[in-house]
C-alpha cells in the first residue's frame, strides 16, 4: 500500500501516524489514571525500571497494563469487525452484534458458569470464542451468506432472529440458576476490561492479528464488490469466497473481543463511519483507521468509567453505550451515514 502512494495517500498515512501517537498518549493516561492516580513520571518509571517492592509499580504492571492493552485490542477488533460487517451487508447501520456474535458468546458463557461451575475469566473466555464462532456459522447458513450479495437483508434478519432466540435462552438459564451465577455473568455482560490478565490479552492479540490480516487481504475485493456483483465478477472476484472469508474474519475479531470483555455496543458501529469520513471509501484504509478510532473510543470510555464515580467504577461497555448513542446521532447527521 505504500509502494506507490499519491499525495492523498501520504496524507492518509500521516493522519494515521498522528492517530497512533494520540493512542499512545491515551494509553499512558490509562496507566496513570484510576481510583488511585499515579504521577506520570512514576508511571514511566514503572515501565522503564520495574520495582516489585513499589506498590505503585505493581498497580501499573499487574493491573493497568493488561487493562489498557485489552481495551486497545478489543476496540481495534470491534472497529475492523464493524467495518467488515458494514461492507458485506452494504448496510451503514450494521454492527457485529447483528450477526449473533454477542448472543452466541453469552449463551455458552452462562452455560459454562451455571452448568460447569466456571468462575475464572481464563476458563470461560474459550466458551465465549466457541459460542461466537458457532453463532456466526449458524447465521452464515441460515442467511445463505454465499448469496447475500444479492440480498444482504437476509443475513441481517438471520442474525437478528438468532440473537433473539439466544438471548431468550440465556435469560432462561440465568432465571433457573442461583444468584452467584447471575453475579458472575453480570460482570462479564457489563463489558468491563478490569480484572483480566495477560493471558487473555495475548489470546485477543492473536485473534486480532489473524482477523485483521484476513480483512486487509480482502480489502481490494471488497472495493470491487462495492461497485456491484457483476462488476466484481468481471474483475475476477468470487463473491461467495469473499463472503465466507469475511464472515470468518468477523467471527475471529468480534467473537474474540466479546469473549474477552463481554458485549460492547456502538464502538463497532461508529468507528467505521469516522474512518470513512476521514479516508474515503477505500477499505485498504478504512480497516486500519477503524481499528485506530475504535481503540481510542473504548480506551476513552474505560478512562471515563474509572473517574466518573470514584472510588467505584463504571464498566467501559456501559460508558461506551451512554456516549455512543448521542455520538452516533451526531455522526449520522454530520457525515450522512446513508452513503456507504
């Protein structure tokens, strides 16, 4: 992508680099800000020369680094997944949850907690992955995704219908389980990045690497299919193959993020539109910009959640929903979301 960049391409790359710098600054603030504020110089010292006897260094290294990394990775995953869902459905209002990802992850997580008595995130995160993947496959089959290019509404209806069924099943399990199951599930369902460890961060990083690599590999094909299936076929693109890989990418990205931190709303919906407003309709640029904007949005939501109700905290998922609703209305009016 950088071999023969035009002036506009260099500007896009420059703004992407500037956004990356902003993300680094937000990450440093995330390491310093919380129920116990740590001076920035002390935060940097904890990164440069860790002292296990210093409780401030322990807070940074053991609690806030995994939390910050998870927020960045989960946000980036949701951003790319949201852009992919909007591309394959050709629906500017689409987001990963519409493909049943959240519902599939939720039902297996609550079954693992209620039936198998799993209590640790490192235990039921894999059930979240499996549930998200199975739900994605089910939506793919029910919606006949290999033909969704001619009728993208079919896939969305299949995802919405499956989400309702899975949501009802989840509620049924919770209502018939003891209160401890509800409390554990509630912590996951609120969409919090607090209390996770580096094992989950590394797992999500692998999902992001694989899913985003597939997305970038499909970017040129998605650009061609945006002109219509007939034009895409004339360019040598196989729509069914592209759709299959795209859905697999969404399962890895949105499924991984949902399994790790719970369902997060609006991040995967808003970030692709911000990316499109900045860089235009080229998916080779939309995907990295969407990842960057979504990571920043989720990190900001987490920081706000830490300080808005000190000494208590509000999960990032709740803050992102509160901020995302009005912000999405603004984006819809400002950037005319009807034009994909």
